[in-house]
C-alpha cells in the first residue's frame, strides 16, 4: 500500500493560484514519476483564501522527507517553476492520510 499525503498550497492571490494550477503544477506530472511520487487529483474551492489541494502518494517503504528534499532540489522542479514567483506560495500544509478498509486507493 502506498503512503498518501494531502498537500494544501495557499497562494497570495487568485491570479497566482490560477497561474500555478493551470501552468506550473501540471508540469510536475511529467517529473513526479522520476521521484516515485504519484498524483491522484488537484482541487480548488471557492471559500476564503486561494488554495490548491493535491492528493499525492509515495511508495509504502519510502522516506517521504527524503523524496521531498530530492524533488525540491531537482533541476526538474526549477524548470517547471520557471516564470513563477515562488514567493506567491504563502504556505504548504501537509497531512499524512491512511486509507480506510474498502478505500479504492488501497
């Protein structure tokens, strides 16, 4: 079974959110597999602050912190974020999720 993580990216503005979710985050889809990162969906909501929700997964025996550090330091990420002011990402909150019995993500 994979480890699941919900990441919530809070952006500085609706414009930054729109640019991040339509241009830059989709670029991660090609590089995530190189780092054993799976993506299962992206969502936004219409309440309050501009946020992007991403459901990610990692191999069961993986060190999530190590994978994240490697990805954050990678040339792939730098290329994907080119042209985006990363200071527009105000916060990234992560929640480890455990699938319940019967979950289709098991």
